[in-house]
C-alpha cells in the first residue's frame, strides 16, 4: 500500500478516531451490534464532528494519486481543511441542501469501515457517482469495501443514515433492506456489484497484495465464465458482510438496552430478506452513534469553514 496513504491513515487513527468512535458498547451476548456511547459535551461533540468531517473529506473524495501532494510533516490538518473547503464549495460533491445531503452519513460510514475496522476500498466516491447518479446524489449502496478472511474475500456492503431520531434511523435502514428503495435484492446487488467490480483499475495501489490477488482472481473467473456477482461469490466460496450504520440524536436513555428493540427490528428485517438474494455466506452488523446535538446542528457545524 502507498506509504503516504498509510501515514495519513495513521494520522486519522491517532487524531480523529477518538473524537467519535469511542466507548464501543455491545448488547450482552451479541456480536452483531455496536453502539458508540461517548460522553462529550454538546460543544465538544459539535467540534469533534466538524474536525473529522473536514479533515477526512479529501481522503473520502479525492483520487488517491492526489494524496501524494500532501506534506504530512507540515500542519496536515490545515492542508486537509483547505482542500475540504475547495471540494465542498466547487461542486465536487453533489450540490444539495444540508438537510438532504447524504454525504454526512456516508463519510462517517466510510471512516468507520476504513479507519476503525481497517477494511479496504472497492469503490471510490467519485467512481460511485457514475452509477445512475445524474448531477445529484450518488445512487447505490453507500459504501463498498472488502477484507481478506481465511484466504477468501469478504465483500462489505454498507448503508448509512444521518437522521434526527432512533426511530427514523431504524425505519430508514429497514427501508434499505425491504422498502421502496430496497438494496437487499438479488437483481440490484448483481447489477450494482458488477458495476463495482468493473472499476478496480488503479485501486491496486491502495490495497494489500493479498486482497488484490483475490480480487483479480474473482474478476477473472467472473469474466471467463460470464458469472453474475452473487453466482461468482458462491462458486468461489467468498462471503458478503452487510453493515447498517446510523447517526441520530438520543441525548437521554443512552444505556445499551435502550437500543435493543430497534437493533432487533433491523436484524429481523434483514433475516427475513437475505435468503431471497441466494448469497450463501453472509454476516450482518448494526452500528449506532447516538448524539447529543440534533442532526441539523451537527451538519451545519460541519459546513462552517473557518
């Protein structure tokens, strides 16, 4: 992997991760769900989200060759924020109103997968906008990544929400599973993931050699045998991991048990739907970040450029 990217990821882990992804808490005897129950003040939380969003935006959006331009020994925070401001104000990201701009949840979801879980990229933000996106929000599964697991690929497909309440997060994530805009659908996954796997050129520079070898083998078999994504996953013994990620306000009732009912509803919705996809090997994870500030106050703070 590119040394500059590794150094930048080290910076994020050291400086940015403790600002949001702390005090990971799980339900008793439950490996599926995680809730980050930090205890920052309202003002600290606003500043934390602002810093992570603005400093991670270039890594999330830019082509990785541009990361080479950073001088990591010279106030990297200032360089990242300067580029983030340019990205945000020059329509490199979709030009949408704050309240309906999906980039907030997607960026923190991406941060979680790549910097907390240490999984690897399968699709860049800019490439994703080529999939039926028009001039606005990118369509499709929010984040696609992968990991090597026992010499097999584990393909990660993640949905993200940044909303007002726990009930909105629950309902919106359930909607991604089996609602009007469902993504947990065999035809949809095959179509979208065929699109993703066609766009692997150049990403070998930012992935481990072992993962890259597995991806090359997968794409070779898929192409030579004219297999759809799910058929190829099953035939090669690979797996898929589905992550449902949400940030929402809940400043009271912050014990882990207070989230159990919503988590179980998402799990049940997933379990009722997943078999229709015919994916043989799969797993599920639910990730919640309950905040003290409203989603709109957090989003407006992230759009403040000093």
